[in-house]
């Protein structure tokens, strides 16, 4: 499958992996938008939040607890951080493999652009 994140998962494309288990992988974003910016993705190829299946509920819950733990490890849990999931064209999604951005170590603005 021609998916850049599947290629990161199977090692075809190198990346700075910070966490991996049976279901998810996390790596630094190649174009960081904050001093801390990493992506947490399911190993299962799910195109976007719109393609989630009911059976993926546990997987998504798992991703959020992984984010909680990585935020502590990277020292952003106390000051806070932002979790972003872009879905589809209007959502600004550029890679069609569902992913959660985690951004920290700077204060974020609202509303987003
Ligand atoms: P989206 O715009 O789809 O929400 O976010 C995609 C993100 O993936 C972008 O922040 C982009 O910098 C990142 N990205 C795209 N290709 C690669 C890659 O090959 N390696 C890494 N580490 N990040 C990537
Ligand atoms: Zn994929």
C-alpha cells in the first residue's frame, strides 16, 4: 500500500521512533510546529476518523493512554499540551493514515487557522 505512515511502521521509511507496541507507534514529526511535536498512530491502516469502526474503540482509548504516558516522559504533562487529529480535506489532513499530533513546550492559540 502506498501509505507513508505504513512505510514508517514497516521500516521502509526511516523515522525517529519514540514508542512502539503491538498496536501503535509514535515518532517525531518531520516538520515540527512546536518544540515538542510527535505523532501517535495505529499500526492498523485506518484512513481517517471517518473510517473508524466500532471495533476500533479500544485502540483509540489505548492511543490516548499512550499519549498520557509520552507526555509525562517528554515533560509536557504539567504545563499542558495539545492533541490534534485532522480529518479529511476541510480538517487539513495531508496523510491518509489516521494520526494524532501531540504538541507542547509552547502555549497554543485558539482558534486554529
Ligand atoms: P496532517 O496534515 O495529515 O494532519 O499531518 C501529517 C503530518 O505528518 C505533518 O505534520 C507532516 O510533517 C508529517 N509527516 C509527513 N510525512 C512524514 C514522514 O515521512 N516522516 C515524519 N516523521 N513525519 C511526516
Ligand atoms: Zn497506512
